C-alpha cells in the first residue's frame, strides 16, 4: 500500500503491489 516518496515505486515489502 505504501509507496516510496523518493521513487514513487511500491515498497519492497509489498511485492503483491508490484505484481
């Protein structure tokens, strides 16, 4: 759910979001 403020990419802990 949380997105990296710097890169704007999904957090590594949220692999489900990357999918």
